[in-house]
């Protein structure tokens, strides 16, 4: 199912970081996991982790806000696109008219980065 697919994705994408961060106690001795699947089996239980816990477990590299990430990407030269919301009028008139445009005030810097493939063409 979806949880299994997510576990597989995390194990593939974060495998080395998961293994490096995993230190367990077994019989009083420190023990490192030998593969990402072993770590995923221990941490991907459906529990929710705080950011600091996720760092310690190797699930994330760092904690930053989306604004900080976007500003960082701009400094690195990424092209930021502005997200436009297209709506159609409700009812029969919506079938025959083109989309109307309005700016989304909640978008902030934009909807994605052209080089990240976050927005379709």
C-alpha cells in the first residue's frame, strides 16, 4: 500500500543517512544497523517525530522554513515561478468560457522552481 511505498522511498532516498545515524543498544553493546531496511523497520511505525528527533534518526538533514529554503534557492540562482490560480465560473457559463485568472495571495515567493520540476509546463 501507500505506507509500504513510502517506506521503500525513504529507505532508497535516505539509506546511507539512516544507517549512519542508527546506533542501538543490544546486549549492553552499541550496535549499528547494517542496512536501511533494518532502520526503516525500526522507525517507520506510523509515529510522528519532532524535527530534532528526525535529524537524530537520519530522516532529515536539517530544519529550515520554506521561506528560508526559497531564499537559499534564489541565492543559488534558481528561477522562482509565481503560481497563478485558474478558476472557471460555476454552472453552464463555466463550460463555455475560458479560465479566469487571479493571483493567489497565499503563495508567497512562488509555486516552485523551474529546475526542480515542481511545476508542470
